[in-house]
C-alpha cells in the first residue's frame, strides 16, 4: 500500500503494462506481449525527506525542504509537531522551525500509512537528546535496534526490551568512531554526529550511500561540517 508501489504501477502502465490495485492490499497484473520505452520522473523519496526533517530538528535548525510530497510523511510531521516543531507546508515544499529543546514522544511503527519503520532509527537517534523519556515500539521488523549500540557509545541512554526501545534523553552526545550497521542505522549515527560534541567518524558508509544520494553535499549546503573521505567497493 506504500506510495512507491503506486509510483511503480504508474511507471509500468506508462510502458504498456496492465497493473491495477496499487495502494490497496491486492495488486492484479495482467501479462502483455511487450513493454515500450518511456521517460518517467520518479516520485520524491519520503524517507530521505523525513531524515532531513529529523536532522533539522535535532540541530535546532530551520530548514526548507523542496521536491517533497507532504502527505507521504504525515505521520512523521505529526510526531515532529509533538516534539515541538512547527511547519509551513505547501504542495511540494516543507519549512520546519524547531525548538531549542525537543520534547520526548512515543512511537509505534506500522504499515503505510502509519509511522514508517524506515524512520524508526533516525527518530530514535533524534530523541536521544530530547527532554524526557521516549518509548519506541518496532512492529514491522525484528532485530532493527543494532544501531543503538553505536549511539550508546556516543553517550545515549537506550534500553532495549524485545521490540521496545526506551530512550532517556541526555543533555549531549560525544563524538567518537561508530559503524553504520545498515542503511537507516547509518543515517541515525550521522544524525547523532551532527549534534555530538567533537568529531564523529562513521565507518561502513557504503550502507548509507545506498539510500542517500550525495548526503554529504546536501548537508554541507545547509551548514553541516561533514566530509566524505572514502567509500569501500
């Protein structure tokens, strides 16, 4: 039911395929003899958009995000509002203004249109410096808290109990050498590095670059002190 599936259906049908039902829990595909060449613009990445909003919130910044479909990340926006953030939302633009100190929130990941599991790690990282205690419940995938060990090395206070993560906000994180355990966990430690005192080195960045194109350049453009040193093949 995710919007990416609807986008894929639109793309395939433009090529001459017969696909229907995207956006529902049943997709019907009727085979055709051939597909044709087309030109197609892929939809904006909602998880990348949500990641940048969380990075702005964690660093107490004001950020204008363009080429975004706000309704695709409604649960993320609502949770950021609970944290104390304010938004100006247009058709394809979001402006976020953030408080000096975020409030804690509770999150439960759910299938679309619920809170996305791919935003869980980034939100958890952001909540490490929020005021109060947050409770995160991961309802989609197992073993998706590996990255929290890296955050704890930076001073985060996180307790894992099965599918539940209890995050007690701290005043600051400290830079150190950490690993990107996977794609979204990698984004989580980059966020932590942006707010941590001192230098943070993130290893295994090939995981991050798989889902965030030109991440270092985009963050540098809005003031981050970040440098990409090398990528392992």
